[in-house]
C-alpha cells in the first residue's frame, strides 16, 4: 500500500509518499508561498532534490503540481495515480469530537469546520487540503489524523481550567494539547527500544523545537501535556510566550492601547526566546550569540531549560514516578547542550547521562548511563510515518 501524507498550512503544503510495505519514503516535498507570485515547490525523489518555481494560486493547484512531480517521466516514483491507495491528512484541532484518527466523510469535514473557532489559522487550511485532494484523487480513501486526539485521554482534573465553568460548557474552553502525533510515535517507539509494553511504562516525552511541548504518558495514554487550548501555552518557544500570568495580557493591552489581534501577535510571534533574546527564533543563532557573551541570549536559553525541567518534575510527581524521558524535535534531537543542562538538573530523579553518547545529533540512541535510575533516549520523531500508519490501519 502506498499512502500520500498531506499537511496543509494557510500558504503551504507538505507531503510524503510512503510505501507501507517497507515504510520507505518514495518522495517528499514542500510548497511554499501559495497564493503569492513567488510560490515554489521543493521536491525530493530518488535521492535528488528539485526546485520548481511556478505560480501556485491555491491548494487545489498545488495538489496538481504535486501529482505532476510524482508522475514525472524523469524522476517520478509512480506510473499511475491508481498506485496511491490512500491519503492521510494532518488536522490540527479535533476538539472533543475526535479521540482518534477517522476515515474522512462529509460529516467529519463538518465536524472539523465546527472546531475552526478553536484553531482559526490551522483548521481551514486542513479542510482546504482535504477538498484539494478530493478533486485531484477522486475516490481515493482519506483519513484525518488529529494533533489533539492522543491527548483526549487526559483526565478532567487535568484539562479543566479554573475559570467559570460556563465557558467550558458554552465554548469548550479547556486544555487540548498538541503535537499528539509526535508524542504518540515517540512513546511507542521508546517502549520498543526499552523492550517493555508501553502500558507498563511511565514516559515523559519532550518534543522540543521552535514549537515545544512535553507529555506525560502513563499506561500507554496521555495524562497531561504542556500546551493548552492553543499551542501558545506551556514552555517558552521560538516566538511563543508559553505560560505567563494572565494579567500581563490585559496590563499590556491597557498600557499600549492594543487590540486583541495585536496582543495575540505579540504573544505568538514576538515572545518566547525571540522576545527575551532579541536575536532570533532559531536556537542555533541564540546559542551562537550566547557564546559571544550576549547575556539576553543566554537568559533565553536558561529560561527555556528551567521551564522544561520544572514540567518534567511536575509530571514525574503526577505520575508518581518516571521510567523513561525522551527528546525529540529540532532542539531535542540536535542540541547536546540543552539535553545536558536539562538532565543535570534532574539528578534528584536519579537521572545520569553519558556525555559521550549525548554528543550526537539526530540519532536514535540511549544517552543515560547504566546506573541512571531513569532511562533517557533521543528518539527522532516521524509524524508523517505515524500518520501513514494510522491511515493504513483504518483503510485496511
């Protein structure tokens, strides 16, 4: 079975075609700047990368361009569209409507539309991608895989916010969590590496990138996570604030005479490590600046590590222990310094890492010592493969 994985943003379209016989990525690509004059596609197939500069006015046209690349006479990986057996779509927000992946029907699309108020930027893009694929690949079964679904096992005491209950009843304001596909993939994979059933483990997964979240996985289920109603909550991120005193929002709005949209932009686009450092949203730039003596850059890194450590400690307490801690995402997989600083602050849990093993980038490896009371792993995430697996399982 060949599964096409599609991940649509408001002006972008990522895709991978995966052969599920051996889980090989046959081709992958990324369309950027959809709707703009300088839109382009970067496509990789058979070990070669191709850049196609073309006016792509909308996602429907984008899907046509993707299919052209998959069928290309020189570097195509299929000869007929009938070789694509199913399409798996990443959908950001499923609210309380979806606790797992589902075969997409008109009723499912309607339910995704009903969740738009919870994800006004992401869900419309997901629907656009679904409609584009319907036209480009008529009759091919499609599956929706939701970022929020894995976290639907979080208990009520953990997801409810201490605000008037009517806001939950009327608007479904509660913690939902995100990066669920990544947390699910990593927790399942690390159980395989440890050689124990996931249901017998207490795992804390750390997805650390420009967007970052932690998840407590107990008995194979998500029981808490750092992101909330939106992906803004939790630890400081590249440009997102993470958790702050809510009164800061109204205080700044009054002082600066800001609209809700302006304040929302500050919290999502101008805060986090960028806000503290004034340097960049990219950890590599911030780390370089810190090494040159930039104190604000160092403060941004220290604040991030401090918050990650605090949440690991919190989840260890709430699960009454932890067996495994994992690192994934751009920072988690590649920054030995961040991993080292986090783990050194967890000695109270009996965490001990091997500095030589930790001196690695993007590789699946255990970095804890034999004496460590908690196993620590780097497990590169693969959300696309997780989406493809869920799609295959449902379509079969």
